[in-house]
């Protein structure tokens, strides 16, 4: 489910875009103007929101990029295992959510966390 489509020149640092089907956040962007009849080129460095992989790509300035829907929510930790069991604080739904190791070490039962729902994939981002 794509929220909107933007031109490559409209992407700014901090913008979320889909790169090869993976949601990424733009970390650096360079726009180069070419010759008299050429088109602008955009060199974009992005980091995967879920995987953390760095991706660098160059596209024409008029290239269309998809912007994923990122829903930021709060939840309460119920249990910690391979996946963390979280209860949403708005609708009281219980979810099994993936969690990076650096965040998992900070978590305790009954602590409040912020988790992101990115195109149906849920991941814990930080402890509140």
C-alpha cells in the first residue's frame, strides 16, 4: 500500500522511499545539473528502516519514487523472547513484533515502546 509517489528531486534527507521493494530512509542526497540538453541526476544514499542495509543509487531527476506508509504507534511490552509481545495502547490488540538486539537489551516487561508499522511489517524502534 503506497501512500504517494514523488519525483526523485523532491526526496529530501529524512524522507522514506521504497528501494527495490524495501522501505528506506534517505540519509544523503546530491542533485547534479548536467549539460545544456541533459537531465538532472540524483545520487541518493538510503538506509533500510528494518534491515539497516545501506543502498546507494543514481536516478534521473524526473524518476518517480514510491513513499511507503509508516504508522508510528505506542505499545506496552508483555513478554520478551525471540519476538517481543506488545499490546497496542490505543486498541489493546496483542502483537508479536520483531526487535533489534540493541533495543531488546533495554526492554523490560511492562515498559512502553514505540513501534512502527511499515507496509504491514512491524518493528520496535525505541523504548519510551
